[in-house]
């Protein structure tokens, strides 16, 4: 039970990190288009 919960937390953390990196990438592209 604990192992399943731990694995789910790791998957969730990786997903959040991926979303954040995609967000920063879009912001950089948006700033480059403005400039």
C-alpha cells in the first residue's frame, strides 16, 4: 500500500515538473515574439 502511494507521488511530481518546464518554454517563446 505504501509503495503504491510512493510511486503515485513520484509520478505526480514528474508530471508537475514537466508542466512547469512546458510553461516556462511557452513564456520564453512569447517574450521572444514580443521582442
